[in-house]
C-alpha cells in the first residue's frame, strides 16, 4: 500500500511539474489577443480558436463540418477566420441552416474556402502582391481568392465579389497562421 501511495505521489509530482513547466513556457510565448484570449504559437488552430469569444460560430461550424481533426493536424494552413459579427451579417437563418447534417457538404465547402495550404503570414502575403497590389490564392476547397491592398490594409475578394478586411493578422499557430477577417467569404 505504501509503494502505491509513493508511486501515486511521484506521478502527481511529475504531472504538476510538467503542467507548471508548460504554463511557464506559454507565458514566454509571443501571443496575440483574439476574442479576449491569448493565442499561443505552440497550440494548433483548433486549440486556440476554441478560446476566442469572437469565433464561437466558426468553431461550431468547424465541428459541424467534421473539420476539427483536419485543422488540428500538421498543416501548415493559413486560415482566414471570420468573426461572429461576420457570420451575423449573413441573411437570417443561414448559419442555422448550414450546420444541419444534410448541409454538411455545403458547409465544408464554405469553410475550406477560408483555408489556404501553407503558412502565409502578412509579410509573405504582402510580398505576393503584384504591381497592381493583388495576389491570387488557391484555397483548400479549390477555388481562388484575390488578396488586394488598400493603403496599409489587406482585403480578400471572394468569387462572389464580396470583400473581407483582415482585421488581425499573423496569429501564429503550431500548424499555421490565422488572419481574422470581418466578413464570411463565399465560394
């Protein structure tokens, strides 16, 4: 009985030491605040997104589309992440309809239209712009997005002609980078 108690105490001690070391490591990371939460570069896209109060609709949609495992994977991915306010701009009932099981394919298409393979931080995107201030990106979904600049800001034009402004850029993740946007992109 004493050996079991000592063993349990040793395991607990190791767990607490690991947890404290993990917390200390996270405190030293260069984080970006999104939706009232620190986004840690050592965490993956999903692990960070679930903590942003501004991305609860996006997280629910990712879960409904069955994309959690993919976006938790190695990547790397560049994600243009619409806020709750962006989803609220869609016609009434759109989100509720999209998260229904029978609309999973459509939802998946819309969400993967917000993902580009590779890790494109703001600096990389700015370097891609041509002399007219535009660049074309191919999404995981397969269709194109056009990035364009206006003054010191970057915008994304979807295939329907809608524009989204990057409001927070360079939110680094262990498996890519997130850029927060103010509109939902539509393929």
